[in-house]
């Protein structure tokens, strides 16, 4: 069983990203010993679309240790609060499927009521359209502004 988990980790895109400090560093907002909050890679569908990753390779909450389970709700709440504060959105969606990458990464997606592209499942269409090049991605400079602001606020919100 340990061997299978090691093989899964070796083939996991999120684990490889976590191991590549130079690729990961520009997107990191905050991290502790269990969790890593990062902005969606460019091209990002929306400014403030973040991912909360488990640092340990695991498929989802069913695989949490007691310590991870105890911290999860607090970290999700505080990371969501940070996304809302910095993006100015009306609410934050939290979505995790675990099929594209079987490593827990919770999408924290800014919902702006005035922007219909961010409504419920329309945001999934936006994601696919940006990924396919059919929709313009979030402005790179605006993402960079978010990434300059978010780590400063994270020190008071997430710690």
C-alpha cells in the first residue's frame, strides 16, 4: 500500500508543482506545515481564483489525519475570507472534485454578483473557455496585483 501511494505521488502533477520551487513561488500566497494557498496558474480564469492544496499527497478529506481534519475547517474559512477581502467579491465558492488531479486541491473561486460568468456552474464554463482559448483570461497585471496584496493580508487572516 505504501508503494502505491509513493507511485501516485511520483505521477501527481500537484506534487511535482510543489517540488518545483521556482515554478510554484510566484503563485504562493501562504503556507503552513499542512496547507498551501496559491493563485490559479496563468492564464487564470479570474483574478483571485485560488487553490488550497494539501501539502501531503492525499485524495481528499477521507484521507486526513486527525490533525489535518481538525485544521481543515479553520483553514478553508480563513482562506475564503482572504480571497473575499482581496478580490472584493460578494462570496467565495469552494469546489473540489479530485479527478483532474487526485491530490486534494480546493478551488476558492470569487463570485461577483454583477459578473454572470461567475454564477454557479457558469464558472465551470468560464474555466473551460479560458483553458480552451475561447475566452480571455484574467488580466495578468490584475493577478499580479492580487498576488502582491494577498500575502500581506494572509499573515493576519490565516495565522
